[in-house]
C-alpha cells in the first residue's frame, strides 16, 4: 500500500470514528454536553475580560494550541502572560453564533467574535471567526485548541 493510500485510509477511519461518536449520542446527552461546554466558555469569557489568571489557568489545558489572527502559535504561558501584563485587553465583548460539534468527550465550538480588543497597544475592531476545541479531562472541560480568523480583512494599500 502506498503512503498516500495509507494516509487516506487513516483519515477516513478517523472521520468514521468521529461520525459514529457524534451520532451515537442521544439528544438529551448532546444537549447536556453543549450546556456544560457553553457554561465553561462563558466562564472563560468572563475571566478573559477580567484577566482572572486563576480561572484562565484552570480552563486552558497545559498544552493548549493557540493560533491567533496573525497566524502566531502561542503556548498557555504566552497567552496567560498577555492577560497578566495587560498586553491583551477586551474593550468590549461580544461573541455569538455558536455551533457545537460533539464527539464524545471532545467538542468543537465555532462562533463569531465582534469584540473590540487591544493587543500590545493596537486596537482591533475587525470581527473574527473562531474555532475552539474543548476536551473533558479529569471530568472537567478544558480548552485544548483555539484558532481565530479575521472575517473582514482590511484593504492592503
């Protein structure tokens, strides 16, 4: 078997497993998980606005993968340092249009952020699309991956 076919077989197997994990949940269980993750996300949102380091430290997994709108990969320590130093501040906060994709103990949450953010002294008012991956670790939901993309790119002159 060629490496390409093996990779395709692995990808299809992973996709099928994820589909089975998602479809095997009964609607009440799906709803319960979505509510738990949304509660955790709201807690993280409040902690980001207040720069509550204890809560952020608890909710971010130790090896969280963060890709910001500039395409930079950040570690948990880097993200927490941005909040602690005041280099990352929310001037207004607005997240909406949540969509959940539940795969057992893993939830992919997408949505839109219209928050106004100050990052290292520069203000960003451009809406962002985000993808968050939460996993249940030791019975608690933890953010394990985060990615953001600017929706309305400014014109480059």
